[in-house]
C-alpha cells in the first residue's frame, strides 16, 4: 500500500441469509420452475451465489393467470387509499432491509456498494413512497375523472439497475390498480427474490405481483402472452424492436425504455471543477452501464486540452476493485458477454484511429473488469461515437459553436439524455430546447427523482416512466358512459363532443 492509499474497507455479507435455491414467485408463494435452473454468480469473483429457477411457457401462463385472478377478485376492487397503504408498507420494508438489499445488489451485479447503498436502494424506497401517494389521486393523472387501470402488466427489466428498474415498473403499475408479472434479467435476479420476500412480509394479496425468472425465452413468453394488457420493457433496442413488432396489432399498451448515446456538452464558460465531476459521474457511475450515460463528451475546442488533462488527473484517483469495498469507485462489469462487447468496441475505436487512454490500474485476476477509458481524436463517424458501448468508455469530440454542439449531439439514432455545462442560464435553455433527448440535465448529470418523467426519443424508445406521465402509462381514460355513446351515434358527433 502506498502513501495516502485507502485501507480496505469491505462491507460484510453476514447480513445476507440467502437460500441455496430460489423458485418462481407466483400467487404469493415460491414455487419451482419447470425450466432448467441456472446459477447466478458474483461478477467480481465468478463465484456462485445461488441457484435460480427458470420459468417455462407453462409457468408464465400460471403466473399470468394468477395476476388476472388477483386483478379481478382483489386489486381492482380495492380503493386507492388501500392500494396506497400496501405501497407505503413496501417502501418502509425496503428501508428496513436496505443494507441487506444493497449488499445483495452489489454482490450479484458488481456495482460499488456506495452506489447500491446511497443511490439504488434509497431511490427504490422513494419510488414506492412517491407512487403510494398517487394511488388515491388518479383523477389528477391527466386522463380525466375516474381513469381505469389496464389489467395485467407484463414487465421485463435489464441487469444494470435490477432493483431500481423493478421499482420503476411495479410501483406505478400497482398504484394505478394493475397487477403484475415481472421478469428480471437472468444475471441479476437475486434482489427481485428478496423483494418477493418483502411482498410476503407486506401481506400483499396473493397474485398481485408475480416474478418469473429466466432468460430471453421467458421474457418472450411473457410479453407475447395473449392475456396481458400492458407491456413495459427496459433493455436493448434490438429486443425492444422485436417486442414492438410482436405487440403491433394487439390491444396491448406498450412502453419501451431502450438504449442511448448521451451527449455531455461542455461550453468554455462552464464551471470546470463541477463539469469534471459531472463528466466522471456521467460515464463512470455504475461502470458506465447506464442507458442515459453521458458517453459522448462534446467539449468546446478552446478548452479541450485543459478538460482532457484534468479528466485524466481525476481518473487516476478513481479506485477500481472489490465492489463490496466502501472506498471503491468502479466495480466489476456485470457479465463476460458485456465485457466482451466493451473490449470489441474499444478495439474498433483504436483501429479506426482514435487515441485510447486509461489510468494505470491493477485489475483483479478473477472476475470481469474494464478500466475507465477515454478516447480522444474521435470523429462522429467512428463506431465508438455512434454505438452504445454500455461501459466505462468516454468518447471525446469537439465543437466551436453552440449550433455545432447541437448538431453533433443530435447526430445519433438515440435520444435519451444529454447534459449542458455553462455559466449562462440563457444559453442552457436555448440549447436544451433544441436537443432531441428525453432528459436534459444542466450543470449536473444522472440525477433521478420519482416525480420527474424519464424516457426517450427515436431508438431510445417511447413512453415515460416516473412522475404523473409514468402513472398515465398504466391507465386509460374512463369508459364513455353508454348514454353518450348512443347519443353520439344518433347525432353522428365524435365522442368527447363536437368540433
Ligand atoms: P436485453 O434487451 O438483452 O435484455 C433486457 C431484458 O430483456 C432481460 O431481462 C432479458 O432476459 C429480456 N429479453 C431478452 N430477449 C427477450 C425477448 N426476445 N423478449 C422479451 N424479453 C427478452 O438488454 P441487456 O443487454 O440485458 O440490457 C442492456 C440494454 O438495456 C442497453 O442497451 C441499455 O441501454 C438498455 N437499458 C435501457 C434503460 C432505459 O431506461 N432506457 C435502462 C437500462 C438499460
């Protein structure tokens, strides 16, 4: 250990009381799946954590039937106030078990414990608290009085924020009066299983939330099930596209939260100290495995060298290693296949002529690791400037005028997030107005709040999660009363009034 290096401060895993095998969570109980079970491993050590059941098509059918029964017999009959009580209870239980959830999330996903402890799990509780408050106020969701729930929601989530994505999906669905079948990602099902235990503790009526584990085939069986009314998917654009195709022409309501290639724009009048921290947070938070990551840095040409030098200095202080260590800044990459993609795209970056730089670091021998990486001399045609790498890799481009910054930022098939760093509020507002991105942060990055809608343009998907808009995705306007339908037909006027 050299002078001023931190001593190891590993978080203990003794708080965990994991089972050796987890079944599917259907109708309020854990049941074995009929597919072939698989193991979930720690990406930092490649050691097996536990065994997870795999849901077959028949299991998915059982789960959807349980959700349908719970919808018709229980959940849709409860008042908003009573639904809210369950959500508040879940939120409080998440807080009570927060340390355990954070340790499990870090173990299974590879993200640093300081992130799961201080970001993921607190936001999970915040999401349930927020939507608990909405459950008895649906008249104000923007769909007119007495909006209707949709029925059974099929929800498929990715591995980068396992518990947080679960909360983004389940909390608004339940608040709006729907029941749920959720499929976590195959590499990160562990915290969904702990969450199922929380649902049992909260006495949530059986079948209101069902969790089926497995890989893509299980997800496909779920979203294609004929008895689901709503599909909510977060994941890759490729799978999102196939779900859009398979749900087209059905009555299923669809929300897609897909990939991104966010631009983080730094003007020459930006507060540089804060901007450096914002750039680091934008691309190295969660090892860059963030759909809204600021993976393209657009920096004004006059300050390019200063910004890159200071970034390199800052990156040299980041600690890469054991995700359970409280001092770790960058943990493990979630899977071997994800690591392979980062390596492949970074190699292509070099082959195409960009300059690659990473700080000196001793990466562990075991597990999946990728050092924080900066590419300079990047042009807009390079694959590292166009493709989503989904890792701790920053591509630096330059611009001279605000118009050029806007043109380069929008030059992407995606449109999920962007950041603007400038001292001038008027410039921030003018630029933000022209960016085709669902979320634009000003002098900050990667800030999430349950009250704020989140979602994309173009290949980043459609629909919004969070806030009132996220609630609306699980509701439909009240059915028109029969009398108005009859009079509309007789008078040949459009429903909802004349022009
Ligand atoms: P992925 O699309 O391969 O998998 C996501 C989920 O879909 C997993 O649960 C997987 O099992 C399931 N799945 C796979 N094939 C399926 C199919 N044919 N039908 C139904 N479900 C299927 O994505 P990934 O590699 O696990 O996740 C990374 C991607 O997710 C990145 O592109 C990232 O940008 C995106 N993402 C987006 C957001 C957002 O909010 N916009 C958030 C997180 C991740």
